[in-house]
């Protein structure tokens, strides 16, 4: 026999001593009184002493047994023999919550956390099928629980257990592998709570099998509240931890262009970030880079400290327009030194990251030139597209301010620049704000034609508009006595990388004569959305950046053209030898959010939308190699004049390929890169004591998978609570009768 609530036995069994304690206390209350008739009573007591003692002893045993029976009944007795069928109710429902997130691929020696979890489930099944009574199993995997919590029907719900079904379930269990998601316990517990409540004759036992990662369990009161609700529906809650220590792990957490992808034939700087989740530093880390399947030079990381994320830059160039992909991969071995031996990281899934993009021949850029002679537009257009053999990848188009009213035309431009524009009409301002808010980039170059009042009232708008600061008046930068002091001081922002290091001499030839001063009442906001990227030698801001919605605005407070104005020449900035590089970096920075590559995370919907008028109603989807590289032919749905190609949820990482057919032209390929969510590779977990602190007030049993064997205790069988209750009622009736017989009662006096 076993008990569902063994903790109640510890609390309740000492209460068995209450009858004896009360009897001893009553003995101390007796007083000896001498009186004449006592001799006759003593003689009678001597003759009946044994029978009186026997009845009193039996009465005490009955009272003691009654208390013990109440404790046992509340502790939930379960009889695990066939004879229990005649005494109790016997439906046992095993509810298993199985963590299959990719941190469960944590490996050591010849095992993994998920292999340990499957061993425990198989052991549970083996025990359950050997027990008497009806047995049922519900298996909820973390990666699938979200669908069940949303009301969808899933796998493994209330399967009856028998010898035959046991073999089938074990076979399915052996085929299970770790998912690539970072699914946590909350949705799984919610799915368990959505199941029908236990029936009157059902014993529900809940097993939560996980690695209990600190990121998901620590300081998460909502999980504790849900687990408490689940405990109220179950006869017992058992937490089984599949790891006994935190192992070192590296992960590639980012692979993306530094300032947006560039056009075909233009070099693009990529950033590769690697995070060390281990306790020891990782040394001599190399990442292999594949571009469209061809190997590039490896990216080296000399040392990555514990808990640190290190980013390295590398250059790629996509020679032709169209779909392209990149893959970065760590070999996963020999990164860590422990006790004089090299040790690899514990999780392999997060050692690979993918990138996919569709490269155009050029990116269009809109230049709104408000200068009197169109000179600002000339210098910027020449810097972005000098002609000849140079391929910067930009196609600048110079227009007047009226062009901004064509709202439907703005979305095609990678960035928009305002060059000494005096003012804008209200529809033009609204069009610009909408463009930037939706992720566009706006560059503003001031000049003598700028109307300060309009810019402050409509573009700055008390900090709510596009302009990052309030303007004052054009001001002259006075000369200084110290020769060689540059007029411009730049930050370490990527925009000014060309001025760093040994090439810093380019700043010495940059001269600024006039600039727009900032209103004295303006202060840099503490929100962090506005920052000064470059300043003048007198400390006045020169280039200011602001985040507006999903886009950016960069303002240069001086005229771009070096030509003379009423005040004279404002600056020679556009004549600087590296100005074309700066101009390209500026447009790249502004347009980065509009030139995002097609990146997704595991578990997100993979949907591609195409205009119905331009494409045929058929598409082929080729899945990544990790899913067998299978090709699926689909017929898209039509929504508002667009074909919607739905590949479902991205459940495996890799590059998904969509092959579509234009009504005119050749077959096109579109690529979507799907990556594992970063962070799941942090293998720090809560131990027994840590879980106890997080789950205070919840009655559960904790076990380590490594310490559980096939001979462990099973809680399947027949519940004897009702049987104990009826026995208790009968025992109380006997106790009352015996108490009456044992006590003294005077006979009623008959009236004459």
C-alpha cells in the first residue's frame, strides 16, 4: 500500500497518542477519598478487575485506531494488489508534461537530458501497466502544448494503457526527438488545466519532467500560480529533473547585416555574435561561413569570457541580383578547458545560424532638393552614384517637394533626404511621418533657405515630430588659436568608421563656417531615442540622430554644398575625400530597417505574399535539409488581390525555399531563413532548493532522473478512501457502545 499524501502521515500519526495522553491527564485529576462503603466496592472490583481492564484497553485501542484511520484516509491510501479491486476505486490517470525544448539536448557522456526524460516516461509506463485497475496516459509535450491551450486537438490525450498499447506508446516515444523551440512550462500547464477535471473514481497523477532552466522558472510567479491550480486537480504532483549540473555552452545568437543588405555587386558588412553561456571562458573559437554553399574564410574569436557576447564583422558580396543565403556554424568541440582537458559545448542546435535575402540590382533613393540652384542634390547624387565602373548600389532620384504627396510612390525608396528644404505642406509632412514611422529613413541637411519657425513648430512639434531638436539661428563657428584642431569631432558610430584609426587625418581637412545652433531651452531627452553622433569643436551638435516609430531621422546642421551663399560658404563637407563613403554609409544606416532580410524564428508562420496579377496560382516549397529537403506543391489562397503562400509553422531551422512563377519571365526563388530562438542555450537551472524557494506553498515531490530506477514507487492502484470512511463509521459506533458499557450508570428508581 502507498499513500498519495505522505506528508500528512508525518503530521497526523503523532496524534494517535492523544487518547493515551488524555487518559494519563485524567489519572492525575483523581483524588483518594476514604468512606465506609469503599470496602464493598474494592471487593467487587477485585472480582471484575480483569474484565474491566480488558474493556478499557479495548476502548483506548478503538479510539487510537479511529484517529489513525482518519489520518490514513486523508493521506490517500492506494492498494497495489488485485485484492484492492474489492475494496477501492481503480482508475489512475497519468498526466505527463514532457519538456522537449532544445535545451533538453544537453549532452554528457553517452546520454542527454531528453534521453533521461524518455527513460523516465518508459519506466512510468512499464510500472503502470503492471498495476491493477484501469490506467490512462496523457502526454503533453512543451513544443505542442500551445496548440492544445488554444483549443486544438493534439497527440497523446487520454490513451488507455494495456500490454499492447504500452508497446505502441514506447515505440512512438523512442521516435521523439528534441524540438528546436524554446517552449516553456506555462503553456503546457495551461493545456493541462484545460483538460476535463478528474472524475470521482479517478486518481490523477501529474509528472512534470524538465531541466527546470533558471531563465524560465526563477522569479516567475505566474508559473507557480498555474502549477498550484494544477496541484489542486491532482492527487499528486511530481517534479522530475533530468540534469544534475549546468554544463558549458556556446551559441550563435546573431547573424545579420551591419547596416542593412546592399545591392548586387556591393560589399556588405555582416555581424556574427557568439554568446558564452558557460562558467569558463571559451578560447580559439572559429565559425565556418558558407555563402550559397561555398565556404568563405572562417571568423575567429580569440576568447569569449563567461556570460559574454562577442561580435565580429566579416565582408560578403552577392555578385548577382536575386535570392542568396549565408550559414554560420561552430564546430562545437574543444572550446572550454576543464581540469586540463578540452571540453566541447553541451547543445549543438544553437551552433548554427542562417541568413537569407533577396538582392536587387540597385536601391532607389529619393532626394528632395530645396536649394536655390539644386547644388545640394548634385553633390549627394554624385556621391551615391558617381557612374563609371563604380557600383555603390544606389539609384538616387532628385525631385521637388510636391513629389511627397504621391504616398503610394514613397514605399519603393530605401531612404529619403531633404536638402535645404524651406518648408512642406501639411500633406507632405504627414506622408513623411508615415513613411518614417513604418520603418523608413530620413536624412535632413539644413541650409540658408530653411524656415526655422516651420521646422520648430511642425517638424519638431515639442519633441513629438520628426526633427530631433529645436533650431535657433545660423551661427558662425569662430576660429581658435590652436592650429590643427579639427572643426568636427565624431563618435564611434559606424557612420564615422572611415574617420577612425590611421585615417583620422580626413577630419583635419573638414571645415565648417556656419551651422544652425540649437535653441538654448532644448535638452537631450533621457529616453535615449535621440543621440548626438558628431559635434563641433565648440561642443555644439553637428549630426543628430533620432528614432521615430520603426524608422530613423539623421539631421546635419549645416549646408551640404560648399558653394557660397548670402552668408558665405557653410562647409566643405561634401568636398572631403571620404564624403562618398560617408554618404553611402548614411543611406545604408537610414535604409537598414527597410532592407531587412527574411528572418524568422522557430514557431512563427512562414507566409509569402505576392500580387495576384503578376504571378501564377501555384508555388513549390522546399523544406530545409534538416527536414529531409522535401518539396511540397501548394495552391495559394487569395486575399485582397494577393496570393498568400502559407508553409505553416517553421518547426525546423534552416533556409526554406519558395519557388514561384511570374506570369511573365522566369521562375523566381524566394528564401526564408528560420533560426532557433536565442537564450534557450543558457543551461543554468534551479536545483531542489531553488525550486523550493520559487514554489513555496505548493505540495509536490521532487526527484532527480539519475536517481530513479525501475524499482521506484508507483502510485497506480485502488484508492481506499471510501472503504476507510465506512470502516471508520462502524468503528465509531462500536466505540460509543463500548464506552457506555465501560462507564458507570445509576439505574432509574421505580416509583411505588
